[in-house]
C-alpha cells in the first residue's frame, strides 16, 4: 500500500476579537482575499452568509482548494480553515498574525495537518 499526501489543512483560531469586525460580511470577505493573496494562492470565487442575529460565514474557492472563515461574534471567536493541495508551503505564522490584526484578536492559535491518502489496488467497475 502506498500513501500519498493530497494536501495540507491549516487551522487558525482567533479569540477575543472585535465584535463589529467579525460580524461584517465585507470585512470577512476582504480578510479571506487578503489571506489567499498572502499565501500566494489563486482566488476563484466566494460565497457569503450573514446569520441572524449575528455571525458570518465566508467560503472562497481557490485554484488549490478552499478557505472557510466562520465567526461567532457572541463569543468573539473566529475559525479559519484553509485546505491547499498545492506543493507550495503556506506560512501559517504570517497568516495567523495577519488574521489576528484584521479581527483585532487578543489571542490566536494555529496548526497544520497533512492530508494523507492510502492507495490500494483498484478494481474495474464492470
């Protein structure tokens, strides 16, 4: 059995953020595009949703896969998930600092996870 890496997932969590910034579709949409640019990835299109009474989700499709940003203003919390199947290394430290500045977070954490896939022999679908 052979294992290949399909890509990497990068997780950023932001705590004690500015309520107004994380409850703004435009701010979060702009943040997604800035993070994509900073990671040297390729933006294709995005979708947004403003929840009632609060909260925002922005999902952007990139040539390398996607980025999703979700906010919970009532908890002053933002979660960012970036999946890339590119061989380019993403500077997660820099992206985390950029996101922290955009949302005025007082604390952040991040991690990277490889996405391995085990190949097994394939059979025909006859």
